[in-house]
């Protein structure tokens, strides 16, 4: 059988670099890997179906599936996971000191339905009793336009402005952003002054390590070749494990941080040996939380189950088995 010639788009991360440089190849695939930034990848895939497979916003994908859009099927690969308490920014002179002070304020987000904003609203509600209706939402330039849920106070950013400029000028009180503002440390500060401690406590309480992105195949391609899900899953697991192997190496540090070995060891004390989990079972608290947040924030048409999001031939039990065999 000839290999399939496939093009995928995904970010250039330590955990994907072995796929980019050819140290890892999915079995049965002649792979062209386009290392694109997430925003470009999502736009081109959501609006034009440009790639055979790609990184994908987990919230956008889940919303699509709830609407009956079955163009894509996900594999439990999570290229991006980020705690988002550290992604809430204020002017340095803001009187806001705690999440409860956000009630009645204006908060900017690039895209109301983006996964990072879903996580921010989720922890604000569940940890601090601040609801989306408590704030006015100023929306930037979304990758996929949706109608905001009814009952929210929503405005749209003027076309000649940026949300960062609006924060600097006091036109919004808060910015929830996946990008670090250029003025952080001078005229901009974080809401949580010690975000790492807050995020660690959040994880230890909830076991949630927020997932931002998943990996999707075109459904037509998967239906014709269901083995591709397993092939890509094993390859991504192997690439991630190679990245950790080289990171945890004292012969010559592969990451330009002097205490990276200590960082790995300290992080494993919190997460266990598998920090970046690609299994459904190992990521269950996170996945359950996200589908719940999307439902309560009225972004999905119905509450989705975790299992219906992912390729049916990669069940929770099989994803654990495949992860283990990829590590051998």
C-alpha cells in the first residue's frame, strides 16, 4: 500500500518539532508539515478547509459539532495547554484588585468564543462568582463570527483600534488576551499579581490544566482511512516524548533556561510524570469542564459529551494504551 500524501498545519512547538524535522513520521503517511501560527491555521481551516488535518481551537471545534457541522473529527492530541489566570490584564494604575471588582467593568477579548475566553469566564464564575452578565464584553476581530448569547452586554472594537490601545487609554478596564501586552511591567499589570501560585492552587483543587487546541482530520479523510487517527496519535505522542527527553538532559541544555532541569522536576511533583497528557482519561477533568463551560455560557447548541468529540476508534481506554505504547 502506498503512503498517503497529506498536508497538515500546526504550530512549531518543542512537542511538534520532531514531526517538522522528520525525526518522527506518522506510519503510512508522506507528511508535509506547515508550521503556522494558530490564528492563521484556524482561519484557513475553518473558513476554507485548506489542510488535510490541522491544529484547531477546541472551543470552535466543539461549537461546530454542536451545530451539526461534521467537516472535522478530532484526535485527543492537545498541542496547546495554558493556564489563563495570567492572561487577564489591567492598567497599572487600575483600582481593581480582585476578580469581584470586575463586576460592572468593560472587558476586551479578541473573540468571545475563543477557548481562552471560555476558560477565563469559567474560572471567574466557578471560583469567584463573577458571571459573564456582570461585565460588558468588547470584542475584537474574531476568527469565526458568531451571534453572542442573548442577555449579554456586547460591543465591538472600532476597526481602527486595538484592544491593547483601548486598555492603555482607559476605554476598557480589563483585557483577556492570549498575547502578552507590550506594556506589561510599565503601564500594564496582571489582575493576579502572583499568577503561578494561583494557577498551581487552581490545578491542585480542580485537576484542570486548560486545553486550548486539539488536532482535527477532515471527516471525509478519516471515514476513508480510520487508521490515520491512530497513526497521527502515536506520532504526536512520540514527538512530545522526544521533546521531554531532550529537555531533561544535563549533557548540554537544549532549552535556553539555566534551571530548566529543576523546572521539569518541580513540575512533575505537581502533575506527575506525564505533564502534557494526550489521553482522554488523563485529561478528563479538563475536558469535562470545557464542555460544561461552553454549555453554561450558551455557546454550544447543547451540552456535548467528551466522547462524541473524538475519533470513535480512539476510546478513552485505547488512548491510554496507545500513549503507553508510544512511550516504549
